[in-house]
């Protein structure tokens, strides 16, 4: 279940972490492993990064054979929106399990 939740919210995890510093797909894999103790495939992470880039929430730039991602202005706004809705999101997730 833990893995499923992290994968479902991977885009949010990436956007919120990118507020702090730029990173590559490999950095995302390491971060998720260290923070959540799960291993994600590079395909999963790179697919999510491509989707975020397509939606113009992140921008990737190639340096030394790898792509490093940063937030766009739209990405910063989306990250702020997630943070502002944090209590509502937590309430929704809790409601999923109240009557379960």
C-alpha cells in the first residue's frame, strides 16, 4: 500500500522537492528510496518527469549526460496549490479508510 501511495503521488513528491533544489531522474530515485524506503524503476520516474515537462510544470536541461530538472513558474504555482490544499488532501485520504 505504501508503494502504491507514493507512486500515485509521485508528481506531487517531485514538485515539492524541486522547490528546494534541481535534480535528475536518478536523484528522484535516490530521494524516494531514502525518504520512503521503496525502489522505483527509472522508467516510472522518467515517465512522470516527462509528463510534468509536457505539462510545463518542470523544465529539463541536459548537463554532462543527464537531464536536470527545475520548476517552471507554473510548477511553483502548482506546488503552492498542493501545499495550500494539504489538509483537504489528508482529509480525503482519511475518508477513504473511515468506512473501509
